[in-house]
């Protein structure tokens, strides 16, 4: 049983509308984006008279990201912590829309393939039928 051609067309339109929304979201991104996540780590400095020796520790912020399959931690000063955090958030937002865009593109192609199968005919090609009287009349005029 072939799926309803009209429903397939509606599904394709719906998927393409959703894709367009994700494309618009990606195109609206204007700021710098940075891969990774901000991580807060509490460390001890090693000085015997520091408050961290009692167990409190010093909170420090790092940008954790993957490079060549390995996790890399880069210190982020408090002066740029907010900006780096926003860049990382925009990166995650961008990647989320990119993943959705890829899924919808595959779905759109699958639906287009289904539509092709539904529209394709397997009937044999038949030559057009010529009316019998028309063909005989043409021979008489030619003098045959």
C-alpha cells in the first residue's frame, strides 16, 4: 500500500518549515561562540597558614573543552568569566540548532524518497493507439 501522496507533501512542508526556523536561529547568531563549559573547582594553594588548609579551598573557574579527544582545562579569570560563560552558552545553543537541522534534513530526504516511490509508475510503456480509419484514410490520399 502506498502512503497518501497529499499527506507526504504535508509532512515535507511541515519538516521544511521546522528546518527554516532552525536555519533562522543559526543565522541570527552574531557574537563570538566558544566550545566548552565553565567549571568551578575548589583547590588548595599549599600554604600552611591559608584558610584553604582548613578545608575551604580557593574556588577557581576553568573552561573545559575537548581538543584532539582529550579534555583541556583553561583557567578563566573572574574579569572575563561572564563573557566566556555567555560565549559557551551561545555555542551550545548553536550546536543544538545545528543537530536539529541535520535530523530534519535527513527526515526531509526520507520523505522525498517516499514521495518518489508513491509517484513512480511501473506500468509498461504502450505506443499510442491510432484510430483505424485515420490510418487508412492517410494511405488512400497518398495513393497506396
